[in-house]
C-alpha cells in the first residue's frame, strides 16, 4: 500500500486519467482517492479495546449508579414511584379482574393438560404472576399457565415416569380414564413438575446473567409462528380423549406421533366413547366460539371482555353437581381439590439428569414466545423491553414458584391480548389479578370439584383458535419470501410429524442453514448506463440502459465468500463468454471453433453488494484477475466498501495484481476503460494511417 | 404501485423537485425513475419455468447428444482419443513410476493403520487407481490409501468389533502387540472394511446421481485445513505404539481421547518399550525427513523424486531378514503376506446398520479432501473439474474395489503433489502406476514380510509433515479474517479433543452458524459528502466528508433481516439521538430533560448493502418510518436494489408509508432533504418578515 513504486504508478496513471477525463475524484482510482481523503485510524489491539471498555465502565461507577442499576432490576419500584392513580388505576383494576377470570378456567384446564391436579394450574396462574409483577417490564404480558408449555411439561414427566414402569403400565388396562390413573402417582408427578419449573427457571436465569438475551434474535418470527402452530396441533390432539371421555393412548414414539395417536383414538372411540361427555364438550365449544366471536366483534364498543369461559364453567359445574353427571353418566370431573395455598416445599433433585434436557427445551420455547410477545407489545405501545431483564423475570418467576408446587409458566398470546385490550397499563395489573386468584384458591376451590373435564377441554380447544389462524402466515410467507416460507414449513412439519422438541431443533438448524443457502446463488447482473447519468442498472430490467462496446459491467448481488465463490467464478466466465465446455467427442458437423476468445477487453465488477469478503473470495478475485489478464482482459473493481478494502489490503491484493485496478465509482471505472479503448483505437488508426 | 393518486403525487413532487434541483434522473424519486426507465418482466410461475426448462432440454436431445453425454461420463475415452504421445507419454511414464514407488511403502503402512494386513493397503493402491483412471477427470490426483481415511476405517471396524466382544477383550492381556491380536480376527476385519468401502462408494455415487456435488462448497478451506490438521494428530498418535513396539491402548472414549491415549501409552512405554524397534523407527524418521527436505530443495533441478521411502524400506527389510530382528529382538514385522491378486468376493451385508454412519462420515471426509485437491490442481493447470463427475469416479472406485478386498480410498495431498510435480499430464499416469503395483502384488509381495512395522510408522509420520505445516493456516486466518479463524480453531479443537467424526459435525455446524453470526452486528456508519462530489463516505474514515445540518445519512453494512433487525433499530435510534433509556430512579442532581428530542429532521438510509430483506426487515422499516414521522423526522431510503424493491412492493411499503420516500441515489435523497429544509427556513423567514 505505502509502497513507493506503487504510488508512483498511481500518480502516473492519475495524471494520464486527469488529462483525459474531467478532474473529479470519482473518475480517479481508489488509491489516489484514498490518499487524498482517507485518514487511517490507529489499529487498536483487543487488549486496548478491553482497557477502554473497563475504563469507561469504571469511570461511570458510583454508589448511586450501582444502586440505580440494582433498582432497575426490580422495575416494580419505578412503577410504584411513578404510578399515576388517576390515569392508571381504573384500567389496571379492570384488566386485572378480566384476566383473573380467564385465569381460573384456563389454569384448571392447563393443569389437567400437564397431567397434574387442576389446582396446580391455578397455582401457576397465581405465584408467577406476583413475581413477574415485581421483576417484569412488560405490563401487557399475562404470565401463567400456557397450553404448549403445559403439554411439554406433561411429556417431560411422562418420559421420566415411563422408564421404570414400562412393564407395569402395559398391564394396567382396568383404568377407564388416563387422568384417574395419573392421579395414582400424583405426588411423583407434582415432584417432577416442580423440579422441572426450578430447572427451567435456572436455565432462564443463567441466560440472563450471562447476558445471552441476544440469542433470542435467532428465534425469528416465521420460526415461532410455524412452531406454535404445530404445537397447537399437539395441544388440540391431547384434548380429544378428554373431550370424548376416553382413555389417553400412551407410549407413542416421536415418529409420526399425531397420526398414530389418531389411529389409536379412533379405536378407543368405538369402544369407550362417553356420549354425555362428548355432548357437553361439543356444546361448550360451540357456545364459547360464538361468545368469543361476538366479543371480538364488539371489543371496540364494550371495554370489559365477556367472561364466557367462567360463565360456562360455573354453569356446567352447577349442572354437573345437581344432576350427578359423574355418578350417573360417568362423565369425568375434576374431583377432589385441595383447599388453600400450598405450603412451601423444596423441589426434589432426584430426576435432575432426566429432566435437564426437557428443561432447556421448555425454557427456550417459553422464553421465545414470551419475549416475542413482549417485543410486539413494546413496539405497539412504545416502551422499552430488555431481553435480559425479561429473562431474569421469567427465571425468577419459575424458580420461586417451583417452591409452591408450580410447573413451568409462560405468557400465552390469547390472555395477554385480553390483558392489553381490557386496559391494563402498568405492572400492577398482575397484582390485582393475583388478589382475585388467591381468593379463589383459598376460599372457593372446593366448589370446583364438579367441573366436567370435557368443559375444560373445550376451553383449551377454543383458545387454540389464534394459533390455528397463524397458518395463514404460511400463505403470507409463501407470497413474499420463499426462505421464510421454507423455515415456517420445515418447523411446522417437523413439529407436526415428529414432536415439539424435534421441531425446535430442526427449526433452529433450518434458520441457520437458510442464512447460508440464501447467499449461494444470488442474482448476477449485467449493468448498463442509464442515458447520460452515472447510474448503472440491470440491462434486463432497464431497456434504456446501454452498454459500452467491449466493456462488461457486472454486479454479483451478494458478499463473495467461500460458499458462493465457485458459483461466482462459473457465472462470471459465462457472462464474458469464456467457456470451459469441451467440444463434443463425436462432433455434430458444423461447429464454431475458438469459442474461448472473449469479445470483451474490460470487465468492471461493481463491489457495492460485498458486505464481507473472506480469504477464499480474495484468492478467487486474484486468480480471476490473473487469468483474465492472460486472456487480454482487464478486471476493474469499483465501489468497494472499507471492510472489503481492508481484507484486500491484508491479502496483498494490490501487490498480487497490478495496482490501480480499483476505482471509486463504477462510472469512473467505465470511463477509464473507455479511455483506454479509445486510446488504443486511435493508436491503431494512426498506425494504419502511417 | 400503479395507483393513480400516487402517480399524481409523484408527478407533483417531481415537478417541485425539478424546479428546484437540476433536472437529472438521479435527483428524482425512485418511483418516477422506475416509471420512466424500467420495464416489468411478466412474472413467470414455477410451472412456466419448469416447462421452459424441459423444452430447452428436449430440444437439445438427440442420439448424438446422449451418446456424447454418456461418453463424457467415461473421460478416459476422450483422453485416449486426444492423447498426444510425443507431448505426454514421457511425463506420464515417469510420474506413474514415481508414484507407484511411493504407493508401495505408503500402501503397506496405511494398511496397517487401518488395522488390516498390510497387503490390503497395496490393493487399495492398485484397484481404485485403475478405476479412477477410467472415470476421473483430474490427472494429478493420486487416489489410493490415505492416512486419515485409513484411521477412520480402523475406528469404524473397532466400533463394530468391540460391541459383542467387550467382555472378552478386557481379559485379553496376554497379547504383546495390538497388530498381532488384531490379526486373530483378520477375516472379520477385512469383511467389515470391504463392506465399508462399498457403502462409502454407494454414498458417493448417490450424491453424484442426485447432482449434489454442489454440497461440497460447504466444506470450505478453513474447515478442511483445521479438520485435516486435527486428524493428522490422530494419525500421528496412532503410530506411536507401533514406533515403540508397544501395545495399542483400546477402548478409549471420544472425550479427551488423545490425552487419555497418551497417558496410557506412557504407562505402557515404561513396561514394554522395544528399544530395537524404537531405534529403527527414529533413525528412519530422521533419514526420511532429511531425504524429503533435500528432495524439496532440489525439486526444480532434478525431475525424478528420490524414492527415499522405498530405498529405506528395502534396506530395513534386508537388515531385518538377515539379522532376524523379529525372532531375536522381537521387533514386530509385517509377517505373512498373501501372494497374488485377491479373488473377487461380494462384501457381506451383515454389519450394514452399524457401518452406515461411519460410511457417510468417511465419504464426506474423503470427497471433501479429494475435491478440494482436484479444484486446486484444476485452478493451477486450467482444466475443468466437475464435482459430480469426480464424485461418480470416487464412488465407482470404492464400489468396484470393494469386491477386491479393498477398504475406502481417497486422494492424499502428499502423493498427489508428487504426481503433479514429476510430470504427469493425463489420466494414463494412474495406469502406468497400476502396472508396477500389480507386478509387486503378484510377484514380489512375499519379499515384504520382513519389513519392520516401525519402519512403516516412520513413513506415515514423516508424511504427516504437510498436515502439521497447515497449522500455519491458523496464523493466516488469525491475521486476516476472524470468522475463518474461529471456524479453523473450532474444527481443529473438536477433532483434537474429541474425535474425527465429532469434529466433522461441529465444523460443518460452525460454518453455518458463522454465516449467520457474521451478519449480526455489522458496522453502521454515518456518511458524509466528499467535497462537491456525489460520493458519500464514512465520516470517521474520511475527515473531509461533510454532513448537512439536520440531515443524517446512514448506512447499515449488511442485509436487513430478522436476526439483525433488533440491532439495526437500536443503533439507528442511537445515531439520531433518540434514547429509550429511562431517567435514573434516584436522580444524580444535574440532568438534562427532554432527551427524546432529536435534532435531525431527515434521515437518509443508504440501502446499497441490502442484498436481501425479509418480511421482518420490511415491517421494521415501516415501523421506524411511522415512529420517526411522529417525532417529526422524515426517513428516506436510497439505492435500493431490485430484490429489495420487490419485497418492499410485496409488503405494500409504499401504501403503508407516504409514497415518494425512496430515492434512486443517496445524493438525490440528500438534495431533496436539503431542498425541503431550505424551503422551510425561507418560509419561516418570510413569515417572520411579514
């Protein structure tokens, strides 16, 4: 770069050009342009960077700073300090009430979905909400029981329990309802669920302390949409047996899980269907669906959401209690419920090893869904949500709740939208909701023992509507972006055909692979000058763009690096009519010979799309430069960004090629090429004249 | 886009601008520019594309075409047809002879490395060479036995054999040399090795038939370099016991394999070291190293490579035979060797299931190394190598050889470089080499039974020199490209600390992950105009670049998509001084208020680095546009490429934002901003004057 000879060369070239072209910097070569305008910053070593960082940190450290930072980890303090009673109290109260009313039936239903006694679903709707209120930053999130996480909890428990009991379980054919048989080992299940919650919380807390919240950017929208849509299918399927009052088939492998599940269910349906249960369930679904639809329509006019789920549940409970549905028609009901808040117990660590993988998966799923929801609300209402603080809040919620017999919690879309829609403004919404839930758990729980299971299934199924509607995302991505569409489909299909955890792995891998595949075969276009401007555009799209004879202007619309270098080379040679294809062995008769001679004398490669170039890319450019030189073709680069220039420098591109082949602008390079061509022809003309 | 109102708007704006600015297309908005110059190509559906493709294919189909295509799959035909005896024959003969002389000791050594009788290494140096000569396209590749693949073959065999014999093996402490004990189950080992070769060949052939040769682009240079350097360490380690004449420790897990191996070896060394074997080995290493170094130095003057390995082997064989090294000093020797070519046998399919994963891994490793070598030579000598044809050739070589008691073959760097250096020009080189090897196998094999094992180890170890020198690649990547350096290090370290196959998985995953991570936090720069030109550059690097008051010109040096969208948003707001940070809870005393007011009125975002934008990116741009609008800031985009424009169109960017916010060039956008600002101030001035 600072080589003497080179500079001299540049200067000479420079003068030559200056005389021929108008003297604006854009028409000169990059080297002289940089010499004139650029200042090099002193290179900072890694250690210097680190020192600077530490210094900056230390200088801002003070007692007050630390105290503020600490208080920022407990956002409720700020919320209480800045609380505006007149502006916020009414909305928070209403929203808290509305959401707590949704919490009751949903909590019970999801508790059953997690194969635990339904009261534990209520615990999950109570404890995590209080803790999230203290540490969370998004007032519109309704943390608590969540269908997908409940299902995954059930599976994790199942995995551990099935192992030692495989033999025994096969003999157990006398039980008529899976939930009843499950209750036989309730204590073990509860133990496992609380351990799982603790582990999920620990995973989330560690992510938060390691400041790894940024990892959530890899859980992109198409992935989450495809994943939750697929998971909703699993939740839906898990409710079918409860709806029809039949046994839940167990021990189905992960391959083609859903179809095999349905085959088993159809078999069971024929033998065991409970018509009363089915009737109650289907009626509930229709009623709820209509009520929800009405609610959605008149949401704008009526502020308070109709507690259709609660009304329905109360109604069926009364009916069930007085008509003795359970005894007379053997409709499965919730059954005995413990009264009062659970006494704090320390989760057991026995099954730690068997649960840790499930815990990581559940942590990933719950945080990805919750954070994407929080970001959505924060965008809508313009407040800041910090991934790391949210992770901290979810982690604390799970860890502390795990001492109160809770299973892992998360933030479902449906309830959160209601919390937002019914006017919740601050974190206190959660507090008001918890007060009501606490009352229910302490005082009213025993009244709920007659709730028919099928009614809870109906509540879950109708709440899945939003997820099923997400399948429209497929069409959206299909129309607009094939890569996002592939990601959505891959994630959805693997969740559907295999299982939730496999879908998670495949989906995340796919999103990484897609980012590479996307850059494999970018468009490689020939550019032409638009009329007399200095704008160069694709000649296929802009018919008025004209090319200069014997000059090819090309643009490769991606960063050049190892994975697309072979494609780049092949295409480039195709564009300038150099072909490596051999003549056919048995000749056709009439054939052109000498196809290896290109009509071009100059190739200008616009490097503006190169955001990055690696050593393989630079090696290729040097190789192509030399090869074209041999064929009498000059390669010019233009519009290289500083990142690319830096790598070219480091790889001694300038020493290995003739210096002065890089131009600031495409127009400059084209003009230089034109100048050389014109010179050549006049020289030839003069010679021929002489 | 074709909306009437919008066009009218555009026209109005256009007129306004035209009057104010010079009337070149660059200064107008993108919409009017496109209307004037762009033609839309009719959208082709997928089916249309397919039809076109089929038509094109069918039209070129003819008997001659098909015949030629078929003949192109057997490149030897073309080679023989175009063979120039005067020009090529001498070089081919010399190269064939030289390489065959290298084949003999290496083949035997690698045969032992694969824990097979050494004669099988010679088979691998014979059969695949003939078949590759017929189907291959790269005359400089010396296919045959290869250290890394031999080692992986040994591991694959070990995995299968260990399973049923685990209990028995632990009791076997009487054997003094692993090779001897291995020979106890020679037949089983040979069976497994040939099955493995068949499977590897089938994998390669399927890749070739599915035209998946392009997948090899993911096996990038840093990966292959790191991988083979690590694998060389394993090969080196495997030779230590043979060198010192001790037992090979077995049954070491994959975690920290090498250190644990060394610990065991040090223990064995103390008890079992065979000093005679050690002496022979060390002397051989020194002699070979010196001979190779001399060879490298005088390569340019002497054309024929000194067959130092062969001379050394013959010498030690004679010494070993006459001094009875084996009997007197119990130096392990090669032992009984079958004479003559093996009779064709069909590989057994018993262990198919246990070998298939190893086969896929070996196929991937061997083809990635071979193809990268072939590409290197093809670049150097300017001929074309087709990945798919090469895959076909390797596959055929493995499949056919597997019927002749061969284990998987590949192309090592060292021998191939010799083949190239000693003047081989055409595929016939391989033929000449095979003739000599065939003679050795048929006639001279029994003479080799006294070759000391330690001598073969010495040959392998010295041949690893090239791989160890590759560790300099680390420094190269460290200096130039941190991402390639990370890839190299990750691959190398996992191979070193775990095992070859784990290294392969981790390396490939890393290269995918790196391509995503690379785009996470690109440089986001403020641009300024360079003097009076229309060139805008980073103001930090170009101190003469000047900004316009109240206009911020930004460039995000990567494609905007889901994974970097949050970073983009945060940085953009930082750049235009909009901060979301809350005031500290406990205030410091002196603080500015109203930090949320930006001094900027226009933000110009140069989109030239956007090679791709996804729906998340567009949504973010719309959101930012609207948010900035609320704050009284106008966002202009400039230099959007057609791919980006297409996605913006599809996402109704123009409907959702005010039309006319996209400009063709950055300068155009800046001028428009300046015009509006000037207008505003003159209006204000006029008003204040009135």
